[in-house]
């Protein structure tokens, strides 16, 4: 870490990106489960 960095506080862009990735991962997992169910029903 650089001495000029605020301690333990990632930049806003990084936090936004992390939140977006978390939502995308959750959505992807949900989509996979639904795809499995649909594939199993046919």
C-alpha cells in the first residue's frame, strides 16, 4: 500500500465494481439453477 492511500478504504470505483460483480455472480448462479430445472423438465 502507498503511504498516501486511505487506510482500509478502497476507492469508490473499486467498491462499485465489487458490488456489481457480486450481483452478476448471484444472477449467474440463479440463471444456472433455472437452466438446470428447465433442462430437467424437458
